C-alpha cells in the first residue's frame, strides 16, 4: 500500500555532487525510519544513511560519513540524500526504504543507478 519513488541520480564525475530524492505515498503513519541503501555489483546491499522522524538521529556508513547528508521533509513525505565528493566506489544502485524502526524496512523503492566516473 506504500509506494516509494526515487528521483535524481545518473552519471557524474569523481568529485562531483548529486542529490537524490525519495517520496513516499500511501499509508505511512507510524513509520519512523527512512533510509538509503545501495548495492554495487558483486556486493551485498548495505545501508548508506538512515534518519528518524524528527531528523535528530542520523546515521551513516563509515565510507560516506562527512561526504553524504541525509535529510527529510515530513510535510512532503520525502527523504533526501545529498552526495558530495563522489568517488568511483560510490557507484551502485541506490534504494530508498521506509520502516517502523529497529532495523526493519518494510517498503522499498525500485532503485536508481548512480555511476561515478574517474
């Protein structure tokens, strides 16, 4: 009953910036966490960043800390991922996710490809 739609992304040069957006529609009441995951070829899916309802608790993978910023606008049911100083190793399919907390994510977007070239 919940749909997540990602936008943004594409092909960028190393050192460049990109901003992803994900908007949720449907019954999203009581779902606290929004997060971004990514999956690179040959690797398992990993969490990149997560944010709680108020935005006061933000967590990042060590590999992106200091370069990526997650934020949300609850009035728009949207989560953002600002990606700066992009590296080729950031190349992956990025997924938006929504869940109630406790590491559980019930709903997922279809993903968007991010490619960072040297």
